[in-house]
């Protein structure tokens, strides 16, 4: 289930529309992703790929 979180690290709320973005497990965790929720808490999307760190 993509909407469930495992070890979230940070949260940002978009002041324009209230949508929430959650950073999750970026240090050897299981999901390594950013999850996007609507202001009502509905799952919208996720981005999951590791970058080069540069």
C-alpha cells in the first residue's frame, strides 16, 4: 500500500493548497521516497529513486 508510511523523516505542507509531502527512510530505510497527500489526507503520488548525492 503506497499510502502507508515506514519511518518518515520530514514533513512539508504546501501553503498554497495544504497538500502534504512526507520524506521517508532516506538512510538505508525500506522505502526511500517522497509521498504526496492532499490536504484531506488522500494519497496522490510518490517519487522513489535514489539520487547520486551530488
